C-alpha cells in the first residue's frame, strides 16, 4: 500500500497564522529593544549620578564649529549684540547670564583661549553684516604681535570658508545638533570622554578628580580654583607667564623654584620707550574702530584683572605709561571707550587665584560691576 505524499499547501501556515507569528515577532522585538534601552538608561543614570557625586560636571569641547555658530549669531542679533573678544581672561571673566539680566543687550562670547583678538576684531570690522558692540580684552602682546597664526586666525579662516547654512533643516545639520545637545547635558562626555572612558577613568578610579575648568554651550567658561592645589598652581602659572615672551631677564632657564622666580621677576628690564610695533598695533585698532563706527557698531577696550606675580611681570615688562596710557590716549581720539580695572573702585578689588583668571564665584559680580562701569546697566 502506497502512502500518499503530503500536500505542500497543507504544510504552509494560513494567512491568520502568519499574521499572528508576525505580531508575536514584533512584540518580542519591541520588548528586546525596550529592555536594551532600559539597560542603557540605567547604565547612563548610574554613571551620571556617580560623576555628579564626585564633582564632575557636563562640559563642551570648544571648536571652530561652535565658534562659527556664535559668530553668525553676532550678526543675527544686529545692534543688540554685545560681543566679547579676547582670550581666556575674557572667556572666564564674563558671565553671560549677568549680561542678559543687567543690560538690554544679548551677550555673544567670541573670545578664544590662548590667542590674540585682532584677527576676530578685523573680521567683524570688515563684515558689513555686523552692527553690534564689541568689548575687547587688552594685553600688550596682543597689540604688538600682528601676524601670529594662532587659534583666532584659524577660527576666522574656517568661518570665512564655510557656506552659509540653509534655511531648511538637513540631516547633516540636525544630527550633529541633536548629538551635541545630548552630550552637553551629560557629565559622561565631559572633556571629550566617552561613557566607557568616564566609567573606567572617573567612576572606578579612586584618585580621579574633576577638572577645574568647564566650558558651556555659549562658549563661556568657569574655573573652580578650589579644585586645584594652591599655591603650586598659581606659581606654575606665573612661571609659564614669565616664559611666554622673549627673554628679558637673567634668571635660569627654565625657572623651577620660588627663589628663581623671584630673582627672574626682579631682573626684568623694563623698556624706556614705546616699541614701534606696539604703536603700529594701536593704529591698526584705531582703524578697525573707525570702520565699525561707520555703520553704527562700537568698540570698547578693557584691561581685565590680574594679580600677584602675573601682575608684577606685566607691570615690569609693559609699563602702563608706555603701553596702556598710549593706547587709551590714541583710541579716545577715534573715539573708543577704554577702561582699566584698577582705576574703578568697584572692579579694582577682584583677585585672580592663579594670577591671570577670575574664579567662577566672582564672575557674576565682576560682570555686573563691569557693565555698570561701562554705562551699559543702571546703577544698583
């Protein structure tokens, strides 16, 4: 007796059975995805809680792209833009929230760490789309050195080479925007780290200490000097500041001890006349200020606070009568507002823990006093 062959059609699932299997698979997949997301969320939450408990805070990485965003914002704000130009002293010393609270202007932080401000100032002076107000940090080396190819020059070049962003959102724009917003809100990504690096180097390492410097999405910075060893940190800053210019003292090279630092500072030979290159830099600033004024924009030059060895090094290396006073007298002819913080009682008492930068606890009070001294906010 021959067994009949099975009917292939009979072994196939019915449409209803196939639909049920598909729904079951989708349910299983959805549960798997939900479980994976829950595990990831718990992992991130545990790391974040531990990092915050150890003092780590979210911070962004400064970049030409972030600077370019705020450079465009300076134009978009028109006459309401208050732009801060300079280096780290300006980035750490100005509190944008205080500017917004005490003045009718909108702050834009365009200072760039370890750079000279003239390339940025020149770029805005040459841009007919910029009509705001500029506050520039003064330090003599920035005026004297005209052609240094530093971060400021690089940021400006990259910005000039960019095409203006389109009005409609694209994946190339929205994906990095969303990614950055997530990372900027998590301590796991602080200082460019990944969550795994934060786990191994900051959570599981007993000796890990949080960075004293935090950068915010608006490019302002805060320095918490309670997190660094003092006075060693301040002495290290002073030694580096001493070596940033051509040798003008007879101390050992490099300076390594406090006695060597004292001797090196005492042996600085002060100039007896204003250098021609500084005068040329002053004329360049005056010309840029006139170009800004032609379309209603303004320039203010401010000497930011310094303390201790850094102040003494600058006092000997750049005597006020030969540098600041010369610049201020020339710029008043333009006219440009100038302000030397030591001349203003409400500003003169601020001290820099490392000699060169304000602590995060002082930046709001300093900013409020500065805005008042410049006549941008009413007296309290």
